C-alpha cells in the first residue's frame, strides 16, 4: 500500500517536473520566436530602406543622365554658336551675313528649320534673308499675313525673344505661330541693329520630343544680337567706303582743278619771268646811256659844269646805279626761275667767304658802329657752292641787318654741321620782323611796313633773290624773329 502511494507521488512529481520543463521550453521558444520576429521586422525594414535607396539612386542617375544630355546639348550649341559667330564676323557685306547661317550650324543648335526677315520701311514689307527647310509658299505666307506683320513689328518694338516655351500661358498665340512657322517648338528673336532696317530670326523643329528651355532661348538671342551687330558693322563699312569713294572722287576732281590752275600759274609765271627779263634787258640799254652821258658830263670833258648842274648830275648818276642794281636783281631772279643760271658748285671754305664779305662791308660796319663777329668750326667749314652766288647771299642778308640794326648793335654769324649740310645762322639786334610778315619777306617786292623802311630805300628783291639762290643750291632758308628783339636768318648749304 505504501509502495503504491510512493509510486503515485513519484509519478505525479515526475509529471509536474515534465510539465514545468515543457512550460520552460515553451517560454524559451516563445522568446526565441519573438526575437526571430524582431529580426524579421528589422530585416524587412532594412530591405525597404535599401529599396528606397535603390529607387533614389535610379532617379538620381536618370536626372544626372538628363542633366548630362542637356549639358552636352548646351555645349554643342555653344560650339555651334561660336563657329557661326566667327563665320558671321568674316564678312562686312550685308548680303553675305545671313548666308553664313547654314543647316549644319542650325542642327548643332538643336533645330532643323529657320527663317529671317528684315523690315523694309519704304515698301512696308518684310524681306526674307534666311530660308532653311521652308518652301517658297510657306515663306510668302509667313511674311505676308497683315495680322502677323503687326505682331512681328510689335515684338521687334518690345525687343524681346518669345518661344513656344514662354507662350505656355497663351495657347492660342502659341498654336497660331506654330502653324505659321510649321514647328511644334520654336524661338523668335528680334534682330536689332542700331541703324537701318530691323527684323527677326525664327528657328524651329517639328520634333515633338524636343523641349525648348531658357538656355536655348538665350543662345538664339545671342545669335540674333550678333546678326544685329554684324549688320551695323557692314552698314558702317559701306557708309565709310562710300564716303571714301566720294572723297577720292572729290580729291581727284580737285587735283585735276589744281593741276589745271598750276599749269596756268606756270604759264603766267613764265610770262612774268619772260616779261621781266625782256623789260630788264630793254631798260639796261637806256640806263647805260644815261649813266654814260652823266659820267662824261661829270668829268668836265665837254666843258665846265656849274655846281647846281653837277649836283643834279650826281643824283642822275646815283639813281642810275640804283636802277642798274634793280635791273640786275630782276634779271638774276628771272634767270634762276627759268633755270638759265646754273650754279657752278665747287668745294669752298665758308670761313674765307665770310671774311671776304665782312671785308667788303667793313666800311659800312664802322660807319654805323656795329660789331660783327663770326664762329665757323672746322667741321662746318667745308661747303659746296657757287662762290659768287653764295657771297651775294651773305652780302644781302648782312646788308639787311645793317639797315635795321641801330648803332652799337651786333651781328653774329655762326655755322654748324647738320647731317650732310652746313647750317648758317646770321643774328642781329635790330628792330625785328612782325610774325605776320615773316613768310612774306621772301616774296618779290615785299617790304615790311615799319618806320625804318619808310626812310631807307629798297626794292624788296634782296631776300627774294637770296631765297632763289639758296634753293638753287638745294638748301632751305627761314627766319626767326620777334618785333623789337632782333632777327635770325638761317639757311643750309650742302657739303662736298
């Protein structure tokens, strides 16, 4: 009996232990199941996140591809615009500018058709200048519709670019322009030169997949601006060229007129020279007779002469000498002008020439109490000239200085080497020459209007003769002076 009870208790205990063990195992399984479910949830969440990231990567890749395509399109367009701009800039002929827009450039810009018109204000019509991929009838329809003409003129006036993209809010106008220009996408930009006829450029495509963006509008606007600038350059060149042609024509006509006048002046000058030469020759004969008879009478060979008669004969003799001097100067000028006098050039020492002239004029210098000095350095001593003629140059210039330099004044002669010539400067401390008279003093018979000239007799031929002699030696002569401050006469003589 006790054994049965013990056995039952043992079985019960074993069963309870088994149940407890099963419960523990079940609890552990439940915990593991929960852990597994949590891992599954985490894994699913990670898979969802990875799916989102994959979708984001795909979208980003698509956007990058689209951006790359747009960038490639823009770069292609920019290169095409650069080449087209370079082509446009190579011509300054208005009719050739629009011919530079070729289909290959248009294709690189992303379009297949184009047209351009300029407004003719006189005839009140749009004139076509570009036609790519349009039939002639289509071009006539684009330019001729009255309502379109007003529309074109309006946006030219507004100076703004329009496109199928910018007209999204104006479906009717977009559709109307699309039908007229035969394009699903299009850009119309005004051509605005500063002067002359204005117009517009239209580019388009029938490809419905092509999307116009702001970058495309900007490229076509730049192209239209460059066309306007090119038209300005061509028109300015044309205007300048025509002005140059007119100027050349006027210069040619004026040259012909001046040549005719110069020929007439040469004829008149020759007649004047011939007349002076002839008259001078004719005057020398009676003057020689007058002077000869006066000299004979003064010798007393024909009888005694009263003092009153002698005084008058002296005047006749003196004035005859003045007339002979005048006639000789006139003859010399006429001969030099006509080329009948040949300068007999020879190597000379300038110092010897100056000393000889000053010796001839020493009496006048002492009489007027005028100091005269000269400085001829060795390098500026050798000259190549006609001795007698170059002496006359010094005598006439120094003689003039004597007339217009007051007592106790000074005359200075200096020479210097200038290139292959010797420059001589003769300076005095006389009354000077007014600026307005300095060019005229080398003209024949010209005399400065001053108090000294009113008292001192002269012909106005001395400096004219000097100028002819210097120029016959291939030299130049000039004067620098100021009224009341003396004068400097300078001239050049070639060296051997």
